[in-house]
């Protein structure tokens, strides 16, 4: 069951997302501030973080930057009322996989995220398989290189 951390200073938004995520089979936890989110991320592992950009204290960008200090990097979907192209670009530059603006339809949002997570998982699986094939080829080449040259006298 995928684990999601919902980070938003609006209680109603967190409750709506938590309920909808539960209907989709996700396990979720909440953080009302950026500081709380970073603390939770240091203590646990999440498959996805749904992150608001505008929060008092540490904002969503602070959280995105703080992810680099973790031993793992969860995928992040930004959910915000901010609509500037600069905010959108900065979110993607800091590693967000999606940016959705409020107001939003929770079912459409979670459906889109489910698809994005599945695509990313499939891409990761393809990379692992490709790396395994490459590793096997390198191993075989090393074996061949260790063999004596039949033309050496």
C-alpha cells in the first residue's frame, strides 16, 4: 500500500485528500507546516508527498530543498493556489513530478497521481532490467579478457 504525506496548512484540504486517498487504497499522514513535514520525512519513508507551496514558516520550496538532505527522495506532487510560471518552473526544477492548482477535483487529482506513480515505477523497472543486462555483459567481457590469447606464443 503506497504511503503518502499530505503537507498543507489548510486542515480542510488535508482532510479531503486523506479521505480520497483512502478510497484509492493509499495510506496517508498529514503535516500542517513545512517544518513538521521535514521532521516526518526524516522519521519515515513515503512513496509520495503532496505539497502546498504557500504555508507559514517554511514554505513548500523549503521542503523541496530539504529533501536533498534525506537518505531517500520521495516523489513530490505540488498542489497550490499559486499559478505563476516561475513557481511552476521552480517546482519542477526542485524535483516535483506534478503541479496542480487549487481549486481541484480530488478524484481527478488522485487518479492522475496514481497514473504518474505507475509510469515512474515502470520506468524504474525498465532501468533496473537494462542495468542488469549491462552488468551481465560487462561480466562476460571481463571473463573473455582474462582468457589467454590463443595467438600469443
